C-alpha cells in the first residue's frame, strides 16, 4: 500500500490535498509495518497503544485505510477522463496498482477483525509465552551441559587422561 501511495504521486503528480492524504496514509503504512514486526523488534512501547494490541481495532483501521485507497483509485479513474492517451495509460496502471493493494489491505483488515472476534490474540500470546519458556529451558539446559563438559575436562586433565 505504501508503494501504491508514493508511485502515483511521482509518476503523474497530484494536488496538495491529495499529497497530504497520501502522506498520512504512507505514515500509517510505515506504522503498520512496525506493528507487524512487533515479534521481531520486541519494542515495549508498541504494546501500550490499542492499535498495537487489539486485533479487532487493527482490523478496523486496516480496512479503513484500504477503503480510502479504493476511493483514491476511483478518483484516479475519474481524472483519466480528462487526459490524453499516454497520461491516461500511466494513470490507469497506477489506479489498478492502488486498487489491488487497497483491496488486499481491506481483506487483511477483515481477517484481523475475524481473528479479534474469535479471541485469537490471547491464543497467540499464550503460544509466544510457552515458546519463550521453552527457549529459556533449552538455553539453561545448554548452559548446564556446557558447565558439565568443562568440569569433565578439568577432572580428566587432573587425572592425566586428557
């Protein structure tokens, strides 16, 4: 969605109001990337905002941004009526690209909403917590094994068998 906001602005040029709308949507798209990378980045402040923590809210906002993108696509098609063929072709490609990404964003929002309704966030959080505990157990077991190996080597060296 971010690329579909920037690309038409560069290729065909837009009015200042459209530029501002595209800047806002681009900002939200960048924010959404960080939201989706929460498990990789492990940033503590992200969990404090409702958009970051609730699947239902995330779904509603994703759908809203997708619907705005669809509306922009329709507005671009209306603008095509007043342009020559070459400009109209570029605008049509940009419109299709924007419409496709906006549709995907809307579907993703609907999917997140359904995940929120079915309480899948709690399930995901529980699975992450269990995975973290298992990882900590494996790390502690590996450390114990490493300590045992060091101790074994020291005993072998003391007895002259190593």
